[in-house]
C-alpha cells in the first residue's frame, strides 16, 4: 500500500509525543496532528511538568515502570544535549523537522476521519470523554498560578504534593488544587488567594512575584491509562484506531513511554492493513 496516512487527534504532550514516536517508528507514514487547541492553550501548558512517578491502580506496575523508565531516559538525554535550553519547544520543533503536518480542527467523531486517513490515534485527553464516550474518564481540576520570580531556582513541594513551587524556563508555577469531578475552567479568586498564601508560607520571597497569571486545566483521569488498539466499523468499512489517553496528573512522567507503546500499536495496524491489501490483490 501507499504511504499510510495517520491522524493524531490531540496536541498536548501526549499527542505530540505520540506523533513524534510514530514518525520515528514508522518513517514511511505521513503523520498529521489535528486539534482544536495548540500550545500555549492545552492542558499540558497548565501543568508544571515535573517528572514524578504516578500510580494508576488498574495498570500493571511493570507496565508503569517501563513507561516511566523510557520517559526518564528520553528526558535525561535531552537534558545533556545541545537542545537542553530549548527543551520546552523540543517536541514541536522536532515534529516540524520530520515534516509532520499540524492543523487546527475540532474532531467531533473519530469516524469522520475514515475517508481521509488510514489510521487514527486518539490522544484527546479529557476530550475523549465525549469523543469516544468513555465514562471511565473523569476530570480532576487543577488551578495554578504562573508568576515572574526569576530568583526562585529550586523547587519546593509540600508533603502531600498539593502545595508546590516549580520554577520553569520562563515562569514559576505555584499550585495547586485537585478537584475530582469538576469541569469548570473558570479561575476561582478565592482559590487564587489560597494558593498564593500557601506558596508564600513556603517561600516568603514570592510576595515580590510579578505578572501573576491564573491557569486552569482538567487532568484526564482514569483508573487505568488507555493505550489500546480498536477497529471501528460501519457498513463494512473499517478504521483502525489506537487510543492513548487517561494519564491524569502523570502525563509528563510517562509521556514518552506510552507514546512508544502507541507507536508500536500503529505499526501493528500498518502490518494488518498491508496484509489485507495483499490478500485483496491475490
């Protein structure tokens, strides 16, 4: 068959990582990223982006360890490379270098892509609740502050991890909240004051922070991350789908590992399609 056309739905850290891994694992593929939101307007942009092990109760522990190990190894290599200072834009620049296309598009149903793409990869995060009707997926709302405080060089994390100060390349992230079941993306003023007070109690110099921005994101949470193949079918027409979503608060910590696994599932889909094409010719 001709170069397989793959659509990745979602442009957060999971979607971009998966698209990159697909181009690396299946170089003959033509990969397109489709999303109604790109950086800096994704849930991933709200996150502090700390590499901290996260537990998924219904995912086998050996699988979780493999995801984390692959992610750690990948990020450690970047931290020791010439790209370290630009790591915040590494995925986007890396994808552009591979020729991956990116289009702003809201996908309401995966099936709508069946006439345009051979394989669809669902990395829609919390959007998968509606996109594929996954009732096991639920939001855990997080509100954070992004502030200008360049003198803060080291992270501080309270015992339960609810209060934290994480310096980034350009801004410091102050957090946070964990509100299970809340779909609200509107900042709460009382929560803003509470977060700021809690963080100032850990680092009093933050009273001098400037340009305070309030961000809200919905962590796409599930008891088990869904990295899985599926075949959609209508009227005898089939569409191979690979799911990679439901990472909750641990998306950054396992993004490369789950992206690698999803890319290998795409590779399996391509083999199945090529087998079907060959049998059709015979």
